[in-house]
C-alpha cells in the first residue's frame, strides 16, 4: 500500500473514552506499519455540543499515550483546515451539488411539523416514523413544492435543511476489513439531513467530503457507525466516485459489565474509562482518568491493543514497536471485547516491572511530593524504586510501598506484634540497637549478620523477630526484605525507629 492516510475525527464534547483511544491506536499502528500519515481532524459541526477545553484535552491525551498525529490543527499539512467549523462553505458547495443532481432536496419543515409527522404517521407496525421515501412526499420540501415556491422560500432565507434522497429498493454493499461483505436495503434508511439549518453539515456529509479532500485511504471507526454506511456509500458514489472511497473497518465495541462500556460503568464499579482526568465545565462533573489512576501509557495502549486484537500467539505484552510490526486488521475480532479492569491492572504491573524506573520516577516523585515527602538523593531514590517496583500495580502504590524510606512511619501496626511480644523480645531489640551502634561498615550483610548472631546467642528463632523488626521500620506488614530497608534508611534512622517502636510495643 502506498500513500496510506488514516484519520481520527473526534468531537470536542467531553472526555476521551478508552474506545476512542483504541481507535486512535489502530489508526496509528496501521499508518506507521505502512509508512503512512495519521491525521487528526476535529469534528465540531454540532456547535450546541461544543465544550470549552475538550479540544486541547484530546491532544493532551494523545501526547500522554505517545500517539500524536502527523497532521492536525496543531501541525497543519496541505489538506487543512483541520477543524470542520472552519470548512463550512466547502460543505454547502457539495450539498448544493447533490440537490442539482437530484440526489438531495431542500426541506422546509419546522420542528413542530416534524413532531406532528412522528405522531400522525405512527402505527403499531411503525412506532417511530422516519423522514423516508414513504413520508417525504407528504412533507414540505422541494420535492412537493412548485419550483417557484421553493426558489421564493430560499431567496427569503427561510429556515431549511438539505436531505439526501435515498433510493428505493437498492442494494448497497461494501467489503469491510473486519466484517467482510456487508449489504443494506436502501428502502429502510431514512433521508438523513446533510446540511443543517445553521449551514453546518451533519456528520454524514462532512465525513465523506473531508475524507475525500484529505485523501484518506483507510477509515477505521466504531461499529455503531455501520448503520450509516449506506448513506455514506451513496454520497461517495454521487460526489466523488466509489473508486475513491477509503477502505473501511468498523471496530467492535468495548463492552462493560452490562453492555457497551460507559462512563456510568466507571462510576458504578470504580474504574476509569477516560484516558485522563476530565472535569466537564458545564456542570463540574469529574471523571477520573487512567493516567491519574496510576497507569503507565505503555501499559494503557498495550491493554487497548489486545482488547479486540491478537497476533495469533499467546503473547500479551507488546512494546509500541512490536505492535507496529505485528498489527493487522484481519486479526481484529468481529465480536465486542469485554473490558476487565483487573486485567488492565495486570498489564500495568507487568510494565512497571519491565521498564527502567527512570521512565516513571518523575511521576512517582510527584505522588510522593503530594503526600508530603521530599526526595533529596536521586541515586538512592532510583534504588528504592527498583527495590519496591515488583510490589506496585499502579504508580500510586509507590506512595505506600516507598514512603517509609523517606520518613518515619506515623503509625505502627502494634496489634500485629502485641500478641507475641514479651520481655525476651524486648531485650533482644535493646541489645540489637547497642550492637548496631558499633557497625562501621553499614550494609545489608552486616545488619543481617548481627541480627542472626544475636538471635542465636539468645536462643530465639530469627523468624519470630523479623515481623516485629518490619513493623518497627515500615509500620506495617509489607515492603521488601527488611534488611534491605535497614541498609537504605541508614544506621541512625534504623536505630531510632527500633527504639521508638520498643516504647510503643
């Protein structure tokens, strides 16, 4: 394939759902695999749904994911403008061309008349009447009005839309890259509005015109748009020729616990569905994102890639380069893929272990700083992260798993020790701190050797003493090997924590 051009065309109406990011990812992988171009086009034709800040939010999400477009409003190419609201006059030209060719018509029906139509033509067999080939000749449009009356209404600036004139009993078909051969009966499709009363195009007209003028070769979108395919195919046929139409792939839905995954699922079950935090400025409604939850971008896109695709092997962990090399649209599943948050966290855990800590230490430092902890020694910080990373599923877990290295635990799990605490153990730790004072070469080995030798001397099993020591140093029953902790926090801090704990025990 030569000159491959793909596009993602979001509406700036809110947060970026993980399904949208997966669509971006598949576009990106396909483009990179074929040395093509990935275009981001902003579909803002519905001005009533435009949300301030949503456009920049989309770019911020893609930057975090490492899936930035080659052409966009931020990086214009030769096919701009890349914002549909700036292409308004282009669409009217093509809508008028369709009317002139007899493939579309002017409709002057008022909202009240349309509502009346839905009531008047409602039957048991047709509970939701559509503006289609059966009803259009009973409505107020250029197909039913005399030509001079239509021209008069247009010259007076009468409110109107332009609708496609769907043919009757025509079989409309195409070959989808995922679903194979798909066909539709044109008679059951209504006459969609192409140009709205405010002069802005609907998605149906805009997507075809933009894909044609931007020379898009492959269009990947969610399968919810499959039902609109017959309208789009006819527009391609009428305006540009079917030989110019991109190859289509309608991606399967991502499913939640009770149907298509939604923001409500996230709120109900406590997991994110947006790439990054989003606060809707219209109502201040907050939705948590994967980034702020503690996910690595590498894990996030890896998880999304296999949520509906595999390369035919048992492999699950992929770098972006591996995905680019192995991705193919014929391995995308036809059925919807169910989102599993526990599996998503597994991917993140694997990537935390896989990556060098340098890749995420700044984010962890941000989290620790927010918890009131200051990092002074960068080299030691990296050692600590390396020591605890296997115990962290989310980046936010590092706060619990690493904070005790930098500050004395405010609380100790005394109850975990109290039942088996006695004078014998108390005297052991008093003697242990005295011996630690004389260690000149402070290291894991020396600290552990002194511990074991003293336990043998006092005839106490080391295993009975390690939990109290852990609670003394960490505050709870977690963390890496206890002598490694002692080595890293240093002699003075180790001794001080033991002495403080003895008093509390």
